[in-house]
C-alpha cells in the first residue's frame, strides 16, 4: 500500500488503477489526489530550455503544498509571495529573502513590516497610496512599478484590480518615488492568468522598455523586469509559442543582460502534477415523458466547493477520464452530467460529457488539477477534503 504523507518512488508510470486498488478506495468515500512531483522537475527543465534568461518566481498562491514548494526551492526556483504567511512559509524552508518578490500591490502594513524585518526588499506598487505607505513604513524598499497591459483573452483577467495606467500613471509614480527619495529598480506587468492573447507579452515588454528609459533619465538604475504570469500548465505547445514571443521581444528591447528578467509562473508548474480520483456515490437518469433518455447524472465525492472550486473561481473546464475498457468492443456513450456531493445546485462539475454507462462505485479521474484547487477548497456541507498521495521518480 502506498504511504500517505511520504513520497512514494516510482520507476515508469503511475497506474491510477493500481492506486485505486492498493488504497482500497472502493471502500472509502473520500476523493484522492495523486501528486507527481517529478512533473515539477520536468517543468523546471522545460522552462530553462525555453526561456533561459527568464528566472521563474513561483506564485505560491497557486498551490502552497509544502512538498511542492520544497521541491521547487531545491531546484532553484525563486518565489512570488503575496502575504506575510507566504513569505514565512518560504523563508522557513531556508530560502534566502533575496529570492522572494513581495508581488502584492496592496500590502497590509503588518505584512510590510514583516517583510522589512526579514529582509525581503523588493515589492510591487501601482498607486501613489502604496508609495506613501512604503515611504512611511519601509523606505529602503526596492520598488517595482506594476503597469496594466492585459491580454484581450485571459482565463482570469487581473487588470480591473491591479496595475496602473502605463501612459498616464506609471511615469507619475516614478516621479513621486523620486521626490520621496525612494528606490525604483524596474517595472512589472501581468497579462492575465491563463493568457490566450500571446502577443500581449510583446506589447507589455515594449511598454516596459519606454518606462525603463524614463526611469534612467531620472537617475534610477532600472535593472529588473517582471513579466508576470499567464503561462499554461497543461499545453506545452502553447507555452513554447509564448516563450518564442518573449525571447524575441526581450532580445529586441532588453539585449543587455545586466537587466534581470523574472516571471511569476503558477499554474505552469503545478497544474499537470495533480490528478484527482473521485468515486461515483449516486446516479440518476433524466428522461422525457415518453421515456427517452435525456442525460445520465453522476454524483461524486468532491465538487466545486472542494477541489473543483477552480471551475467557479478559475474558470477551468474539467477533463474527465473514465476506467471502462473500450479495447475489446465498442462501448456506447451517453450524454452525462457530473455533480458534486453538496446540496447546492451550483455544485456542477461538468455537463454534456460523453461517458459510457457507469454505476455507483465506479471511478472517474480528472487530470491537470494542481492549480488553484486545494488552497481554496473548503469542507462545505461537511464533506472532507481529499488527501494527497505523493510520488516521485527520485528524491532530490
């Protein structure tokens, strides 16, 4: 039986059927996460191949699992933290404070004071109020001006909440910092989480170049460009297309390697590392008055208030994998609807899914479930959250 809270070493592939059998999930009512830590290493290597000049700062908010952040820290990844709690978690791993950017444009004072106490020197700002706050509470900070340059199509747009107007406000903020004798070291942007408008990166890097020129005219040593996140976690071809755009834009606008260029990938690292296994605990069939089948409904032991909160809050679409053997014969498929376990009608995981005829006690698997899932999940309606079973090919 695989061990919980320990890292189980595997050689070839992880068999989900074997996990279901060995963990005796047939006789349990809780869902189970499979976390393949080796996927993190593969993503780290892929990043370094695709964008060797861009240093990744993992966005801890995406998935703060202790095993995940430790593997990334050991690999050499730096960290994007948004709160005192996240900073503390990373520092407790032995990560030096210069490997952290406090990438929260609206910081509570107590969190800012903690960052000062621990030597986390670099943080983002996007309003004059935040600049005055830093002037009062942490004047030795290294300021990074975050401007808005949002993708036209993003899974989770961020521009309504963060980022100053690049033309009207960014230069004014740099001037304000100069008048207060604060240190501006660069700029940052975020095109939006799950970016589908890939040229947005080039547009933003072009704007950053102009702001660098302005800062340099004021005497600042502009040496940090933060290109934010938006990188896909389960579509490698798309990632390589983004990398090509970023590399060309960086080479054109920032050829001098004295400028440090960083990014804030979150889902890129963790999405594909997690697979969720759920059990069907109830079933119903919806039919027309003439008896014709409309849809088969399945009720699982996890839902949108638990691990599938990513559907509500991160606009994800669940990919469903069944375990019915289709090799020996053609198995008919039926229009299916998948519900979560709670009594809320919003607890809908997927609809219009084509599945074979399943029964209570059967299992479904959901890959690419590592981003914005467990950190946000709640035990609403009294349903327990899934445990996590960890795997790795080797231990680093």
